[in-house]
């Protein structure tokens, strides 16, 4: 036997019926985001490497360690996108979207690629559902984006999720704070991990979201970013908190929340779940007022989020999931010597009436037909034998009650239409 070719490590096939759940989640996203005035953007999965180096930041784990980067046949350095905010900002600039009525609201659904160690909830190809609003700097757009996110999650029947919220301030606030944090941590260097020691030089703020309990303890007395905020950043954040309270959106201030991508300024947020293990973030997002300009576009404030769809689907409440997993309602079978074409023809008629039906293609015993139909989850079986054919009737069996009746074809169709 030939050796099997396997899927690439960290990637996976999504199969039915699970794909029906994914499609249902995506349909809700399209509907909800549409109501808020967002249009869909589809950018390529391949981008020039430079986009992420400049956009996401050279010192980030994503760019430093996790990108699928390769040279194409002409030697150009290309990267499979590890995230989609930088590509959306690139497309915004490339298509002159700054000339559209601001703000521009875009959403996307698609695969992202990061070379991370695969584990539960962490894949090398994973999917994000994201939204970006570009060209608006005020806190009202932050609030509206979060309201949209939460109403999307509510439509998926999530009720317990809380938004973790923080501000990383503007560039000047961050610069001042980075200095203070560095001064605080420098004497404690020997207690820091190698990663954190490196970050002390490149980006001290990232040390704040360490997972290491020892480092967490060291940080208890560290200077706080909120104490370094400029008046404008403080006003922005306070107004946002007021708005969220006014609209009853549950959030928790998380003063050590900093995100793993360099483009953030002011508002940052995450949604985490206790049920995901180590990979607990379902949503990450924030404001990125400098990104568009750093990619050669005009100065445009922006904010967005990305939901990890794999993790979201993993956590979906049963009530939503159950409604997505619909088996065909009915199996239609011809009984020997009636030609299978009769079953095919009746199934076509059912489908024209919107009834989802499958056909038993081979001639089988009635017991085997019933058994196979119940295994795929059908609720009814329609049998067409010689008698049924000559009298324009069908034998109609309810698999859950076991009840079996002979019905005129029209009556069977009506009954199934009502049930569908
Ligand atoms: P991020 O926090 O890097 O942000 O990713 C967002 C979400 O993608 C995470 O919360 C997680 O659910 C999911 N995710 C990330 N890596 C993996 C992985 N290896 N396997 C499975 N799921 C994963 C961003 O990507 C930003 N672009 C978000 C954003 C949009 N900020 C502003 N606009």
C-alpha cells in the first residue's frame, strides 16, 4: 500500500457536520456586522513580508518567531498572513479608501497562519472573524465596536463572557511609562526569564502580560501605566468606560493587559474564557491610530478586533450548536423491483418544496434502509414499492414513533413540509 500523505502539523480538516456549525457562526457574523454598516473585505493570504515587519512590529513574537516566510521563485520575501489588520490597512491605502466617507467599516473571515507549538485551541492555520473601523478617533467608535462584538456573541448564545479592557495610552504616554518600567525592573533582572530580559530592552510593556507566577509577583509593585496617561488618552478612556456602563456592557479593567502586536495605542481589550486552558483568549483587539500612516497612508485613527473562530466554535453553547446540526429530514427508498429513479424523482419533488431529503441509491432490504436512515439522523423514511407506485401513494414511516402509514403523495409532501 502506498504511504499516506497526512495534513501538515498544526493544520486540520474541518468536516461535516462541524462545518455546518462554522457556516452558521459566519452567517451570524455577516448579518450582525451588516446591521452595523460593515462591508466584507477579502485580502490575499499572501503578503509581502515587509507589511508585517513594519505593521505588526519586528520585536513581536509574531514577526520574530511565528511567521511562515519564504522566498518565491523570483526571490521576493512573502509571508502567509499571521493576522489581518495590517493587510486591511494596506488595502485601505492601496485602494484610496481615505477618499470614501469616513469612517470605513470592514469585516473579514478567513485563515491566518502562525508557526506556534500546536496544542488545544492553538493551530498553525487558524481562522479569524474580524472587524476594523478606520477613520474615526473618538471613543464612540470604540464603544460601538464593542457593542457590536458583544451583540454578535449574544446571538451565538454566549452570556458569561466579560470584556477585559485597558488603555496603553498614546505614543508619548507609552514612552514615558516604558522608561519607568525599565527603571523598576532593571535591578530585578536576574529574576526575569530570558524572554523578559530581552523585552526589557526591546519592549518592556510586553513583560506585563507574562504568564510566569514569579514574574507576576515582581510586577505587583511596578509603576502603573494609568499613572502616565496624557490628558487626552485619559479622557478617551474615561469616556469609553462611561459609554460601556451606560449601555450595560460588562467589562473588567485589566491594568496589565497589553497586546502582543506593536500597532496598538489607547484602547486595548480581550475576551477570555476559563474553559479554554492555556490558550484562553477568544478575542483580541484595540485601537491602532498610527498603523495606516506607518504603511504610507494618511494619518487615520482606527480600531478593530479579531475573534479566534476555532476557539469560538469550540466554546459554543450547546443551544446554538444543536440548532446548526440538522440531519436530512427524510430518506426516500424504492423497494425492489421498483427502479431507484422513482425514489430519486420523489426526493426531487420534496426538495422543490424545500424539504431536505436523501435517496437510498442501492436496492436494500427495508430493515437496512430504516437502519441506515436512523444512523444519519433522518426522522422519516418514505418507501416506494410496486403498490405505492400504481396508487400514487407512499409508505411513510416515522422513525421515532415507529408509526407507519400509507399516504397519498401530496399528503406526504404536505406533512413533511410542515415538519421541515
Ligand atoms: P491576536 O490577539 O493576535 O490579535 O489574535 C486574535 C485572536 O485570534 C486570539 O484571541 C485567538 O482567539 C486567535 N488566535 C491567535 N493565534 C491563534 C492560534 N495559533 N490558533 C488559534 N487561534 C488563534 C490579532 O490578530 C489582531 N489583528 C486583532 C485586531 C484586529 N486588532 C485590531 N484589529
